């Protein structure tokens, strides 16, 4: 194999390795949110803590509400709600706190303690929100998701002619913490580190490494970053 090919593959593997550190959450102080309650249909204000959920179904994430597609008789396309309660461990006190969804099908609104964190369109990509100022320490917090796999021509795929469009929290959900200054976890819910091969020349390869930083500490200070390859 020629040197150029070897360097190209090496750069590609480095890029894949850094981007695949979505298990980067596992290296941080984190909790997995697996126990939820769930219901199909349109429910107004179901994000409120006082909303009656006594008849909701207990489920484990990952979960989808489109399993009726398997029998080939059509499947549910519409809204569904998920809720769970979250308590932050003491080990996260004094740090910044985030919630990350690896994917939710197919559109979602996320609420924490009746406050809208944000929206996400598309069922195949992760998204992340900072919840430091909204989550209540030493008490239960209500997390609610309004999801839908209904028809929406703003989201690819626009039809289910080729394959079914499943709804639900079908990939893991984590809450994790970082120091005041950290590599940003909210930049497209990525690891925050990107590698680009700029040039291959003779026996050398020039790589550009971009790291997205985020800080809640607004005092002036120098930040030194070290990247090992």
C-alpha cells in the first residue's frame, strides 16, 4: 500500500475516532435515563408537573410506538408524550449540567419543569441542551417530551414509501456534567472536536484540529488546549 493511501486512511480513522466519541458522555459524570412513562395521542399541557399521568404506560428507553408496523396493516402516525423524573446527584453540584438525546423520532419538543428547552426536527441525529439554570438540585425534576412521527414535509424523508417512519425515544438519553469551561457538548451534539486533512505531501500529512470550547466563567483567563494524536 502506498504511503499516501496509508496517511489518508490514518486521517480518516482519526476523524472517525474523534467523532465516534459520542461515548464521550461515558467519560463524564453522567446518569442514563431509561425509565419513562408514555402515552399516545394529543394531550394539551402534558408537560405540566400537575398533569394526570395515572393511566400512562411504563416503558424503558430505547422505545418506539410504531411497532404495529410489523404486522403490515399500517401503523400509528401522530403525537405521543414521554415523561420521567430526574434527580441530580451531589457529584454534579457546582458544575454545568446538560441533557443529550442520541435521537428521537421524528420531531420533538423538550420541557424541563414546564419550561421549553427547545425543539428538534429529524429522527436520525443527536441534540443536546444545557439545563444548568433550570434543573433544581436536591429535588425531583419533571422532564417531558412531546414527540411526533406525523407527516411533515420539512423533514426528510417526507414519505414512508421506502421505509417506515418510526416515532419515539429510540436511542439513549443521558444527563451529564462538565466543568465551567469545557469542550462544547451542544455543538450539534458532537464531541466538539473535528479533524480535517488539509494536505498530503511526500512523507507528511497536515491536519487541522478544531475544538469548540464553551465557558460559563466570564472572567478573563487564558485557556491552554492540548491535543494528543
